[in-house]
């Protein structure tokens, strides 16, 4: 996955130079390639990155992640230039809910509130009352009036997990993340047999039977926090493998094992240093969100940020 070392050094130097010239900040998700994480000013989970995007005073945001994350940055900082180094870096989960389909469901359940996981399009966020990430979903759902039905889009596994955590029935959407939904209980058992001393940590996008077997369930940022504070010295990690790099950096004396070798998100790996350099040179491709969608989506995102 890593680019050639000499190339990495030269590209990183060039990116640093361009970043200063453009008054840019580079934000990267934990699933990005190691060398991309290394040039970023801030590496985080979806919630931490949304906060950074809302608070930065840079003029340009280079978002090393997937489309919905860069779109959220633009919604929260509409006056800034937001660049996505790879325009094709989408999230298949986000594509599983469309705004017309959410509107149709809302009409079926007239009094319902809609919670949109941030892994959704701006148009879906605009249809929702509040957003959530995997780091704050139970808190967001618990804040809603108990007499109102709640439609949770688009991740069915996260919805199920939140429902168990809060004791609140949710109307699920049938979306899933192909990276996490494929993790099986048998794979967790195999990994545990190979590393019986290790704590099992999984992402809430995993299927319920996998969550059932875990010692801890958390967002990517939550996993890093847990690894640092838990007494265990080794961990089986049930999320996209990009997280192993920041985990090892944060806890150099602990050991981390992937729960399964297939947990790689192709979209997250599309961003390379070459592409980061190119967007900083070209100031394109830029993320744009139509004002009528942006303003409604912003309400839902801001409400989430105020709650957590
Ligand atoms: P986090 O918010 O936990 O980083 O998750 C993002 C994501 O895309 C999970 O697949
Ligand atoms: Fe989307 Fe899953 Fe990739 Fe995250 S890991 S960006 S939810 S496809």
C-alpha cells in the first residue's frame, strides 16, 4: 500500500510547501494510507474530522477520506474551498439511501424523526432532523423525545446496536457497509483462538452476532482511546485495516491483530500523495453543495455537534 520511500519524502516536502502557499489544512481519516496520514495536520474519526472542519481557520480544506466526509466539511464551512483528492472516492453505504426514498418513508410515518448517520449524502442529511456518527449515535438517539417514532438511516447494524444500547425501538433502513458487514462470528472466534490473551474490539457497523462476541464496541477514534487505556496489551481489531497504523503509533508497546484479512475499504485507499499534491496545485476538484440542501443539512449536522 505504501508509495516508494524516496517518492514519499519528495512528495511530502512538496505538499508541505503547497499547503503553506494555499493556506490549507489537510484532514485525513484513520483508514487512509499511512503516508497520507503522515502529511495530514489532523487524523481522526468522522466526528473528530467534522469538528475540525467546522473550526478551522484555514482557507482551503483538503479532505483525505470519502465523498460524504468532504461534503460535510463543505456544509459546515461553506465559505472555504473543500478539495477531495480523488473525486471517485465514494462510500457504498452512503449510496444505499436516497433523498426521495427517505421522503417517501417519512410520508408513511408522518410523526417520525429522522436520524442520519453521517455516512449519507447531503440530500439525505437535508431530510433528517439530526445527524450522528458511530461515536455519538446512542447519545443522539437518547436526546430525542420518547413519544416520537425514529427512522434511522442508512446503516442497519449501527441502528440495531443503538437500539440495544438505548432500549429504544428504531425504524431501520436496510443499508450496510460491505467492509464491516462481512465480518463473521467464526472469524472472531478464529482470531480469539490464535490470540487468546487479546481483547476483541469491533466497530458498530458490524453484524449483531459479531458485536455480541466483542469486549468493546467503538468508533475508530474510540478504539484508539480504548487501546491506550485498557489493561490488555494486545487487541483483535474488527474494523478497516488502515486503523492499525494509528493504533500502533499511539500504543507502540501493544500488539494489534486484524480480525480478518479482507477488511479493506477500496474507496479509502484511492487517495495517494500524488493526488493530494495535484489538488493543492489545481485547487480542484472542489466539493460544492447547493445552498437549499446545504442549509437544511447544516441544521442536522450542527444539532449533532451541539449534542456531543
Ligand atoms: P468512524 O466514524 O468510526 O471513523 O467510521 C467511519 C467509517 O466510514 C466507518 O466505516
Ligand atoms: Fe463507507 Fe464502509 Fe468504506 Fe466506511 S469503510 S467509507 S462505511 S464503505
